[in-house]
């Protein structure tokens, strides 16, 4: 007999300690651009560098719409002027005017149907990580299900292509209420690099009532996990639109 | 009214049916058949019911044929049971036929059908009450011929003719075997059953075996036992939809009747051997029947194979009874016979129901192929409901009737623990396991039969646009479905009635005493039960309902003896009550608490997100039963012949067409070798006929020489 029991015991728990503690392993998140206070000429330049229009000029610098950022790093590399870069992974937030999180009965048992609506493989690969021993989402009461009839959460990844509209609608309709939709990845949120084009509608939100959005291209597993925690009502949502804080105390109001 | 008069009235009604059908126009025939058939069946029910419930009997000698003996009619409780079942089947079947026959109007002569039907009706009535071998054989023979004519009614189809011939041939072989058995039994020259029974006592062991085997396999032809049942699926499939219920519900029973009458009553076995043969043959029949039933895609053929299965279960229980009688365990024998007869009664009812439903489906959609049906519950809800009742019954699920008898049969097998001989116990154990497997497979089979034809999407236009069944079809089915339910919840009422027919074959032991303890205080035998025993069961409610119901109790229960100290018990009545309460409770809770606050949102069915779900994409009956086909491939031995294949380039196959062949295991192992050998022998003889005159002269000379030599030296 193999001594897998002993080996297993000796190995100990290797799963991430998130959400009980912060995950600090190197490379667990690529980070995101942060809203940056910049002089207006520089801000102008940086905004022009962003391919998806995630950066916007504001009075005091550059605001970031996380839902559009595709992690191309053009705003932080290859130029002497850069935006600030924030770490972390607690990125998921509520989409505007949506139903919100689930209440307590769903908190510890959430069945998730993953629908790939035109994904390049990156987001799906991150979703797949959730089931591995490191992220191990079962310990949190999240389960993947192959049928919408059992699903509470529809997790959509990928740019919404023309061909996948009908299946997505059917899957959503087939889910019993109460149900929530989580869109993960820039493509699902805004169309990503495809934007609004002949092949892509510019985000799942225009087609289905999305409740929670997880930015990132692709979002790291922990960000998706955060999205699920948000939809389960176990973590507070983050803001998806980062503004330059109007906090400079020395300035007169 | 004295019983012979009722009998005469029944036969006269049949006669009137024949005469009137000669006079009436073809379009009137169905109504005539329905009315007179129903009247004759009611008379038959009165006649047999009087005997079955009150025990009255009659014995009439009609006339005496010189040298051959008297033709006698006699009605005892054993005959009465079979007549009663025939009546229960013929009543709805006649009404059903009157609706179903219109499809033949203008194509085949309905007059012929009606004449044959009533003639067969009369023989079905007379066979169980004929009390001598001569009249029995004459009637048996006319029944075979009438059945042949009716099966071959749609004579323009080649297959039907072929099925008819096969049936006729094997039927004749069976009759000859039965006749030989009777001749062996008629030792003191009298062909009357009573005299034969008396003569049988002194018969030697070889003669007993030969009578048993001849009668068992001779009657087994009609009952559908291995290895003489290869005619049955084809004949059932070919028979008109209005006739096949009679075939399955009434004539199959007569095969069982023959076995019970001859092997159980006239010449009960003294050794367990014959009983074991019946048990083994029955079990093999059952498993083969259900295996082939499960893989069929024609509803009628499926039901035919399932009839074989049921005949097998009945025979196995009978065989167990014979063994118990031979070993003098009479109460156990009574249980076994009760199981067999109960199973037979149930089979007649639910199989008639299922065949009626199938006939309705056939005439409304034009197909019986399960793979072409589907979704019928939407267009013919009543038919679907009744078919479901039939399917639940035959799959032996409580509270319907199949459960009672199959449960009893399996319990009978377990009772072999009481026996002394280890060898016999092993045979019982193996046969019990086979029967249990059969029961499991029959669930698979009927899940397939119901779900694939009535649920899901319609796989053909005809199935999607079928019309509702008319009342003339649904009323008989409703009647039968109700019987399925009543027989299912009232085993404690049925078993005491079955005791009448069982008593003479089980040496006067009573199944009711062994199986239905008199729990109800109103019963005169109540005091025979030990008080502690009653108190034990009082706690779990065995006496609930004792003041309102006239019975010994509502629990079927057997207490094993010293060698087998176990109690087995069940009560389908209480099961039904609990089931109803649970369903009702769930419904009420759902209505009151849950659904008052929530609206139901109906959307399209989940189809995996494809653009359009086509019927071709859904599960078919063939697909459903394929695991069984694969698991039991050793039995089925399918052959696959590749007909054509279209290829693109050299290696890419665009389309492959294959023909799948399947030779029934009995054909493969028994029929084909025999027919091959016969053909080969015939070819050998044919070589003598090459047409030279000289050669024929030599044959003649040689024959003469041989004859002379034999005459000289012999
Ligand atoms: S990293 Fe994001 S915000 Fe920066 S340029 Fe690329 S898409 Fe725009």
C-alpha cells in the first residue's frame, strides 16, 4: 500500500489562508493601476496610452475604470511617467444598481455554473485554479455544477460573442431564483480589447443583469474568490472606479 | 339460477354473436362484438364467481361416445378461478375490441373476426370445465386453430402468416405431447379426469416422469415456457391489437391451467424432481423473457417477451409448490401456489391493460416503435396514465398488484430454508436470485417502455399529432387499472379466495392460515393467535381498521418454523395509506407554506444551451436499454454486418451503414440446429431422386429383399 495518508499528514495544510488572512505569496496577483494625482499634461499623455480607455482624466490626475483595464502595463512601463500601481486582489465590486449579495442561507453553500462566452482561455484557466488544492474553494462552500438547474451563481467569463448569447440566456433562464450573475475578467465586463465591435457586445452587463464584477485580465484566482465571497455576502465589495482622492488637506475647500 | 343454465346462457350468447354477425353489416359488427362479448363475460363472471366465492360446483355428463367414454363437464374451484380471470379479461377486452376494430373496416372482413372471436370465447369457457381428456383435447385443438386464425387475421402481411405457421406447428406438437400424457394416465381405460386421478396413484416412477414432462412441455407451449416459446413473441406481435389482450390475458393462463390440472391435481409428484424441473425452467424462462423484453423497441413485442417472463415466474412458483408438496411441506406449498395463482391473476390484468394501451397507441399513431413515439402523455393523457399504472404493476411496485405476487414468490423461494436437502436448497437459492434479477430488470424494462414512449419529446409527426383515445378504449383501461390497484391493496382478501382452488393441489393446506394471521378481533379465528404475538403487532398498528373492515387482517405475514425462525410480513394496504398521506401532506405543505408566497416562473427546458433541441437528440429506448444489451452480450450475441460505407479520400469515412442482427438464444441453441439437421437429412434423401428409372427399380428390389429377410428372420 502506498503511504499517501502519512505523506498527506506530513505535508500539512498548503492551501491559501485567504480569506482568514492575507495571502502574501509572491505572484499571487499582478496588481492594478491606481488612481494617480498627476499634472494635467502628463495625465493627458498617459490617458492616450491606454488602449481600452480605462484611464480617464479628472481634475487632479487620472481616474481608473477597473472594468476596462486589460493589464497591458502601458501606463506603467515603457515611459518615464507612470501611474501608481496597487497590489492586492480584493477587487470585486457590485455592478451598478443590481440586486446585490445573497443573504445568509446561501453564504456557505453556493453552486456555481461557469459559462465561457468567448474566453481566450486565460480567465477559464484562473477559474480552474479555484478547484485545486491551493485555492480549494470547496472549503468555503463553493461548488461547481454542470447544470443551471442546480446553480445559484452564473459565473461568466470571456467576451460575449454573438453565438454565445442564446446559450447564456438559456442558462440564465434555467436557473432557479434567487440567482446572481458574476462576470469575471475585463472581456466579460467591458469587452476588453475587443470593446464594442461587430463580434462582441461590450460586456455581459448589457445582456444580463450582472451583480458582481471581478476586474482583471485575467483576474487572479484570489480575485475571483473575492468575487464569490462578495456575492455570498461574506466580504465587502470594493470600488470598481478608482478616483483620485480629493483629500489634499492643504487645499482650501 | 342453477349453474348449468348460466353456462348455457354464456354459450348461447356466444352462439348468438356468431349468428348475428352472419346477418349484420360489417360496420355494425364492432358494436355487436362489444355488447355480446360484455354480456357473455358478465355471465361468465357470475358463473365462475358463484363457484369461486361460495364453493358450489357441478358435474354433468353430456353424452357417451362408444369406445371413448363420456364427455363430461365439471366446474370446481380450480376451474372457476381460471374462468373468473378469463371473465375479468374478456369483459374489458371485448369492449376495447369494439372500438379498436374499426381500423380494419373495409380492409379485412370484420364478420370473420367476430365469428372467430365468439367461437374462441366459447372454447375458452369450456376448456377449464371439460372433465375428460377427450373433450379437453378436442377443445384444446379447436382453440389452437382459432387462435391461429385470429393471429393470422391480417393475412396480407407475410410476417403474420409466417408467425401463424410457426405457432400452429409448435401448438400441434404441444397437443400431441399432451395427448400422449393423457394416454399414459388413462390406464384403466377411462378418459375421465376423476378416473385418471384414481389410476395415477399406482403409476410407476418412469411413467410419472414421462407424464410430467409431456404435460409440462405440452402445456408449456401455450404458457410460453422455454424452450417451446419461440412462437410467442412473433404471434403476439402479429395478432390484431384487439385480440392480443385475450391472447395474453386468457389463453396463456390455459397453459398454466393444464400444468396445474395435470401435474398438480391429476398426478401430483411424489419426488421433488419434477418440481425442480419446473422451478428451473420457470426461472430460465423468466430471465430470458425479461432480457429480450428489455431490449425490444416494438412495444407489442416487448410486452410479449414480458409475458414470457411472467409465465416463467408463475411456473417457478408452481415448481416450488410441487417440490413442497412432494416433500410434504403443505403450508409452504399452499404459499407457493397462492403466489403462482396470484401472479397469474395479476399478470392477466395488467398485461391486458398494457396491451389495450399499446393497441390504442398503435391505432392512434400508426407505430409501436418506441423510438418513433415519445411525448404521448401530452396528447393522450388518460392512456398514458393507465399505461403507467400497468407499468408500475408489472414492475412490481407497491401499491399495485404486481408487488404482492412477486413479493410472495420471492418469499416462497426463501422458505426453502425449511427443507432438509442441501441440493434442493441450492437450486432454490439460485432460482430465487434469478427471479430477483428478473424483477430488477423488469423495472428497467418498463421504465423504458413508459418513459420513452410517453414522456419527453415526440420523435415523429404521428406521435405529436395523435388524438385522444375515445371512451370505448379508456373505460376498459380504467377498469383494469382500478383492478390493478384493488388487487394490489387487498392481498388479505385475495389470498383466502385463492385457497379454494389451492386446497385440492396442496393437500387441503390453506394459504390464508399460513399467510394472513387473523389480527382483526372480529374474526372467529382471532383467538388462535398467541396473545403476546398480537400485542407485539398491536404496537405497530396491525389492528388499525379492525372494526370497519371485514377481513382477517390487513397484513400478509408468515412465521417460519423451527428450521427457519423468521417472520416475513408486509401490508400493501397500509403502504398505500401511508403513501397517500405522504403525498397529500407534501401537497398541502407545499400549497400552504411555500407556494402562497412565491410565483412560479416557467421558462424553456434546459437543453444545454443549443439553438434548438431536436427530438433526434433526445434519449431513445434503444439507447436506454443498451447497457443491458452490453452486459448480457453473451446471451444476445448480436451480429453486426457492415453494408456500405461512404469514404472521402482514402481514410475518412463519411457514412457507415450497418445491419444489426440478433438471433434469439433459443433459436440459436435449439431451433436452428434442429432445422439444419432436418434440412440436411432431406437433402441426403433428395440425392436418391436423380430420375433414372433403373435406379428406382433397384430401390424397389432392395426394399422387397429387406422386407423378405425381415419376415424370414424376425
Ligand atoms: S494597464 Fe490597464 S489602465 Fe494601464 S494602459 Fe493597460 S489597460 Fe489601460
